[in-house]
C-alpha cells in the first residue's frame, strides 16, 4: 500500500510565486548545492515528490529555500516552504535573519500555531549558553547586500521611536502588523548589507535589536507570550552583534521581566544575575540601577527578602549617579527613576510590604511627565490601588482604580484588559459589602470590557 502524504501547499505556493518549472527549480537547487560543495542529482521528479508531501534529505531543504530566494528576490526560509521550523529551539540558532523572516511571516499570516504558542520556561536560560562568536561569523558571511549608511540607520531609530510612542498610548495591538512588516521586510534584510564602518554596523544591529524588542513587547502586551519570547531572543542575538555586554544584558532583562510577569521566578534568577554581571562597569550607573532592580524583583518573587533588600538599596544608590547618559535601549522604557520606583513597588508587593510599595508607586507616577507613557501610568496606578486596598483603605482604592480606567479607554492591550477584569471582580465583592462607589466602578469596568470586545 502506498504511503499517504499531505501535499506541501506552502512549497507549491512559493514555486508558483517564482513562476518556475520543476525542471528550472531542480537545476537551481543543484547549482546552490554545488556552491556549498555538495553534488546533487536533483531532478524535476524530486521537486514533484516534495510538493506531494515528501521530505528532502540532508541539507537539501536549505538549498531549495535558497534557490527560491534567488527566483522570487526575497528571503525564503525552510519554515515558509514547509521544510523546516522556526520554533523556540531554533530561536538562538545560527541564522537569525532567517528566523526574523519566519517569525515575521507567521505574524503577518496570523498563523495560529505561532500566535497561540506557549511561553517556554525551559528556554529562559538559553542566553546563558549562547555562542555569540559562532553566530557572528554567519552574520559576517551574509554581508554582501546593498550599501547601508548612517542615514538609513537613523531612519530606523526614528520610526522605532514613533512606533514605541504609539504603542504606549494605544497598546500592543495597535500597528503590530505594520511594525512587524517593517522589521521583516526592511530592517532585517538591511543587516545583510555592506556598512562603511564597524561603528555604523554596530549601530544598525543595535537599532534592529530595539525594534525586535518592541515587537516582542507588543506580543507580551497582547498576551501572546510564546511569540514575545521568540522576538526577545531574536532581539538578544541582534543586540549581541552591537554590544553583547550592555545591550545584550538589556535583552536578558526583558526576558527576565516576562518570566516574572508570568509567575516563573525560579527560571529567571540566574538570567537576571548574569545580565547584571555582564553589564557591571560597562554601562552607566543609572542603567545598572535598572538591572539591579530586576535582580531585586527576581529575589523578592523567590522569597529571598535579604537579597532583594540589598539589591534595592544598591539600585537606589546607582540611581543617584547621573554622570553618564542612559543608552537609547534603556531610555525607551521611560524615565529611569519611574521605572526603578515601579519595579521596587512590585518587589515590595511580592514581599507583602504594602505600605512601602505604595510609596514607591507614587514616586513612579510623579517621575513621569503628564501625558506620557499612558499605559505604564495606568498600570502603575492600578498597582497603587492594590497596595492601598491591601491596607484596607478601600474607598481610596476605588478612586485610584477609577482614575486608572481613564487611561485605558481605546487601548488594545491584554494586560490592561486583565486589570479591568480584576477591577470588576473586586468591585463586585466591594458592592456586596456596601462600600461606596463600588457599583459605579464595576459598571464602568464592564462597559470598558464590552467596548474592547
């Protein structure tokens, strides 16, 4: 009985896009293999076999992807044509530009398996064993594209800041496809170009890393944690090409915070400590303060109050040293004082010191200029309300939650939606207890949820 196979529609679609016959594609595959030092006898019948659902052996799948890349004049990857995968295991692999293409296509095609991918705790520690030098060789070998100068890199940074500002006001769901397309179709291919100097090349990779981190953050804000994790790891690889100690450590910080937000503190303490170790003495003290408070959050969430307290004191001390400027990748998270204060509040909340947490949440709110970082301001006010409620000042908490809802109307954010749901549940309990203002708060939260549905 013949083996039953599922036709490879993805491969067939790209062959159709290329407008080539099976004969022409087979010839191109043989040519690509010859360039790699491998002699193949690929015939049109082999192409027909793969389209019918068969699997090429050895490295032939990669040769097919390269052959189609040359025909359609854009990057085609093995994952796109159904002959490979861009899963977590390959996210720190040897070809980050191929991964960027695969991830971007998964977003733009709204692939359910990617969008609904789960966060992998086993992947949190991957950066600790990452071989930057091996991947750097791959990047350098790819550097044969068009010329890229400082002006192009400056445009990437300007557009990234524009995307980030819109994200902060309107949430992770706003413009996600646009930002992803820009990273996939413009910025990632730019990294395979020729640069006039090593400094411009480093700047280009740094700009791309910030954009990848923003895409990861947008997925995190939408609750797409597996996708966020993969983009953070892509950003980490790009950052290592720019500045493995400072910028690379910053991406490790992003991955740490994701794990903490998802309730996996045990998986990320080592990552937070390594980020601090790498960056210590190589970044300004204010940037170091941001890494120290990340360590504090990890310690506090793990129940190590002594280490958390020591890290918080060290962060406060480092924060006061403003002699060196904050790099753009760290400045993107907002005023350093506000970020440190907010995460100090979260650390103290985990340690159940609600009075001290309240003080730091208030400091965080005052440290942001009015009208900026709207979503962050709203979430900080939500946390402030929780710390006040934990001290049994329930009417005051209701007032704070009402004010926080002012900032959440029209924001496409799963994190914001979860907070609104929490407020509605708490308001229902308060209403049963007869606490003034609870009914109105619950009704307002319900209306916001209906508007966002």
